[in-house]
C-alpha cells in the first residue's frame, strides 16, 4: 500500500510535495524513490519527524507498528494518514487517539471505499432523505482468492482484515451499529483452522436507528472481485452494482457474454485510493475535518472484535461491550 500511495501522490496529486520515503527495508524504498524521482530515503522514521519541513506523514507500515508511529508523529506535530486498521488492540488505538487529540493534529484512516464514486452516491441519496428512513442494508464483499497464509496468520482474521471495510461502509451508509451476530465456516482453505480463522461468513447487523443489515463475505469468488451494496428505505431503494473490466457485452446463438469482474482490489478501487489522499491533503491545507477520523477507525476494529466474540460464543454481541 505504501508504494501505491507514493505513485498516486507523485502522479495524481500535484498539491502535495512528497519529500521522503522511509522503510526498514532500505533497498525497497530506494528502488521506489528512484522510480518516482524522490531524493530522500531513510530507514528510521524519526529522522523525518525531526524535520520541520515535513508537515504530514502517511503510515503504511505493518499493523503492529501503526500505534507507536502515530504517537511519535503526533508528538512531533505532524498530521497523520494511517492505513487501516489503526491497531488490532483497542487499548493501543485508544492510547494513540489520545496522543493525536493532545497534539491537535489531524488524523485520517485509510477506509478507501468511502471514496468510491458509486458508494458515495449511495451515501448522498440515503442521507439526503429523498428515499426516507433506511430500514435494510445488504453488503456483498467477496475476494477473488485467499491471501497468502503468512499474511493471514497475522491479519487479525477475517473480521479485522476483510469485513472491517464492510463494517465501516455500513456505518457510512446507515449509521451506528449496536449489535452483531455472526455465522461462519471454513469452506475454502482448511489451513485457516490451524489458527482459528474462517473464510465464509454472514454478519447480521442491528443499527441504533432500528434498521437491520447483513454482510456476506467469502475469501474466494471464482468469477472475480465481487463488491455490491444495497440500501432499502421507506420510499425506495438504492443499490451499487459491480464494476466490470469494461462495458462490452457480446451476443451469439448460445446467449450473452459479459466482461469479468476485476481480479484485484487495487484494480477495482484505484481511483478511490487517490481520492482519499487528495481529501486528506485538502483537510490539512484548509484546516477542515478529515473525512474518516480516529473514531471511525476505532469503531470498525471494535465491530471486528464483537464479530469474533459472536462467532466464538454463538450469540448476538452488543458493541457496547467494547466501549
């Protein structure tokens, strides 16, 4: 993700000046810096935090480093964009958010799907009141294939790695979630049983407003990256369907053939990754609130923990258990 953000900033966001890269694997950062024409590369991020010319940092390190880098960046007075999740442990998130609040710097969390043009349009229509009170949310989110096991073992599991995006999207579209109830299984990759993860689930949601919802996830959709959303309201319904690789449809005697879905999240959400950074830069330059904040980051992780508790205890779990 770090390399994706670097390329987007250099190529698509001229209002930002990317002055340095940092990576403990110095050779990786140097290769990307050479490609993008970035002069400065360091191994220790503290060097950049000590530089008064650096106004903001983008954290795309491994998840277990997010919280302490955020604390250090906040103490140095740097505005922060941090990839999700902020941390896997709520205590670490709370400590980091307290440091951010004390320093008075801005924080944006990398929930890129909020910046997808289709999902934003759904949000606009729902929040405008044109369709009346939302009552049912449905999200389908299915990956094209199982990620490598070395990643899966440290990811926090399906609810903190994959469904976390859907939890944030549910809050974005309908509002706060009070309760979750999970059914899940291992149907695709038996190795997940070794560390207690699953690859198939349905998460039922109860919103504070009384609305209900359902998220269905699978780690393997053989037909591509399946991303759909529907909000049913008192006066109508709005949905966002999949984006195909192109709009070509072919008809022959044996029927219609339509394009495949994208095979990778970077392909499906390419524009949203650039737009989230663009809006972060705008928030810093114009002193506006960031569109996704620390509370958004914490709530999504809390919902992930609630989902795991529901799955393991086979009961509905209220989010208030994680306040």
